[in-house]
C-alpha cells in the first residue's frame, strides 16, 4: 500500500454503541466496498487473557469493529520481514497472521491486537459520508496511533483538520 493513511472519524452526530466517537483506520476502499479497523476502542481484556501462550502481554486488546470479532489484526511499527506483513506507511504495518503477532510480541515493540473489523458494502461508505456520518482525515504518518492516547484520538483527528466538533452540522454536505 502506498499513499497517506485514511482515518474515518465519526461525526459528533453519529451515535450508537459501536461507531459513536470512533476513529477507523481505513484499510480498503474500492468499488466492491470498504473495510477498516476501529483504533480508539480498547477492551478491558489484556492480550494475555485472550491468547494461550501470551503470558505477560498486559497490553489491552482492541475492538476493531462488529464484523467477525474472532478475526485478529496486529498493528505495529517495525516490520519484521515475515510472510503476511503489509506495510501501510513507514512506521505502520498490519498482519492477520498469528505467527506475525507472536513474533511482534516477542520483539517487544508496541502493538495493537485488534479484534474484528468494520465493513461496508459497495457504495455504502460513500453514502454514509454524504449523509455526514464520517469525516475523512488523511495522514502521511501513523503518530495518531502511536503518540496519541486512545481517549484523545477522536478529538485530535478532528483538530488536525481544524474542525471543532460542535461546529459540525448534522446531515452532511449536499450539492
């Protein structure tokens, strides 16, 4: 993958248990649909409680979305040159390989184990954006993930656009 990272930032008017206040790292978006990972929803369970052989891994697991929560994704900064790794931008890699996850844990680097994903059918995400549900934020670097605590990612993503959440009107832009 090349080009900037795209984050979908929930509009302040998007309410709901799953997507209200979320920041989603968009991994795919084409004519067939879209998929991404919520990156600001840590779960109360540490990785060590969810995986056999992960003793001492006290970092929280993350809720990536409502689709297939048994599928895990690993986000991490330093590539290990293993099969199954995808480099998104320098400083951010992703893999759904259990072998890569274990190698990342053994390497001692920062990582996020993200469970599930958010998905949209063809045209669905564009329709939601037109309705004002999402604000798109593009970044060339991944510091929003690594340098900003989860609780502040939503407001920081909007701040980077120069947007004050209370000024976003419901309904989105219509031309």
